[in-house]
């Protein structure tokens, strides 16, 4: 190996390990929500200095074999960013430079809302997990639309966007459908697929909308709106990992009845089984390592019992390439990361894509 190769391999190693060795220990000293905002600024700043190309070189894996065709869309690779990180569509371009094949924005609600009081985001370091009770803090759907206008509609620079939609806290469940319609109509021209979120544990009573009748009504109403369009957009349902097998069988029936395009499994859990961290009893939804097994079980159950009747996006506790491959083996067509991205950094995206290629 000549000196130049050794040098570039060395700098590559430093840059790819920089997050876990240098940056993460520092970031994890501070309040998680403050760090979230700081990281946004840091990512923005590095891009404003022209480091976008460097990120692309370091983390993107370009290979035709990674492409996935699903519900009429071509995903450049199957590793996406899960909802909740870029709620307000502020960083989709920069995050795609880090190697994600698609970015899910939201959950957005019709009107801007502040979410729950702080502190509302907790790191469970010993468990490689997060508890959050953000409560759909977001700038409202119109603000997201304004930002998404910067995304080219087609071509190489188009970032594939999922629009994750929900209801405002003050909206009663009996009127919830209107909130979903408002978000659906506003985002229609600016996202590639929709996600109906009825599974967050942090909006009071939201998960009651997962019951068979209200959920069928909600999805059917959105489908009716969708079918009025010249070209419909894929609609997916995001479900909680805490559903019973009976409820999961209901979900399979509802997907078939309403003919929606797929399911995202799963959102955060209200379970606290087997946790070690001192702050494990904080209220909210748990994500990360403790969710890995249950989310995979849900994916496998849906895939097997439906005889793979619809696409599944697998999410929950993916912290390594092995975790990602397990989700894909269980029946997921695409996968998404959130907590694993926080703990492992952008190199995880590359590791997963490379593992998929060498499988
Ligand atoms: C801080 C935080 C905020 C989240 N916000 C949302 C949200 O607004 N909408 C949503 O559908 N899921 C949200 N999620 C759930 C994630 O999208 C994902 O389904 C869940 O965290 C499991 O994946 P993970 O273990 O990789 O984090 C959030 C998760 C976290 C940690």
C-alpha cells in the first residue's frame, strides 16, 4: 500500500468514526433536545461551507442493486429516515446527502403546535434507547409545504419524501378525519407517499383511532380523496408495536378492505420491559434497542399472516446492519432509522447499504 492510499484510508477512518469516537461523547453530555437543535445547525453549517459533496462521498452508496420499486416509486436505496427527526422538512436535502434513500417528514398537523412541556426527550444510555413525549411539536403543514417547494419534482436531485400526517392535540377524535384531510390535501403535490399516523402514544387518545371501525373510516375517507386525483399517491398506515395479534389481524383486514398501499411497523412502544436506565419510568414512547425484537415480530406476523399481501416498511431498534437484515428477512421491503442514527451516526446508513449489497 503506498503512502497516499494509507493516508486517504486513514482520513476515511477518522471521518467515519468521528461521530462515535469524538462527536457523540460530547453531544451526549448535553440535554437531548438542545443537542437535536444544535445538530440541525451543525449539519446546516457544514453544508453551507460546501461539505455536501464530502458527505455524499463518505456515506452514500450508489448501486442499481440497492434500488427498490414499491408502490410505483423508485427508492434509490431501502434505508430511510423515520418520522420525527425532520418534523418540519428543514433538512431533507442534507440528510439525503448522508445516504438515506428517503426521508419521512412530520408528523405534521394542520396548525402549528408547541407539543408537550420540556423536558420531553430522554436518553436511556444503558439501554441504547430514547423515551420521547414530544407530542407532535411542529410548525404546521403549510410551513412544511413551503420548505418542500425547494425539492425538485423530478430528476436526480429529487429527494424522495414521505409525508407523515396527524391531528392537532385540541382536535377531538370524532373530528380527527378533518385534520388528516387538511394535511393530505396540503401536502399532496409535495410528497411522494403519505403515512397516516395513529400510533403515537403522546397525543391523548390518538391510538383509539387504531380501532377497527374508526381506522377503516379514516383510511377510506383518505382513499376516496386520493382516488379523485388524476394520479393517486401511496398511503401507508403506521402502527404501534403494542397491538395484540388480534388487532394486527384487524390491520391486515383493513389494509385489504381500504386498499391502502402498505404498513409502517412500528412506532414507539409504551412497554418498559427489561430496561436498566435510571430514567426508564419517564412517560412517553420508547424507541431503540429495546424495541428491536418486538418490531421485527410485528413485521414477521403481518408478512406471514397476510401472505405478503402488501409492502411493509420496518422500523424499530435498528442499530446495526445485522438488525436491518433481520427486518428485511422478516418481511420488510424498506427500513427506517431514528434512534440507531442518533447512537451510531450516519455510518450506520452506509454499513446497512453495503451489507445489503454483499448479502
Ligand atoms: C424523538 C422522537 C420523535 C418521534 N416523532 C415521531 C413522529 O412525529 N411521528 C411518527 O410517526 N413517529 C415518530 N417517532 C417514532 C419513530 O419514527 C420510529 O417509529 C420509532 O422511534 C422506532 O424506531 P427507532 O427505534 O429506530 O427509533 C419519533 C421517535 C423519536 C425518538
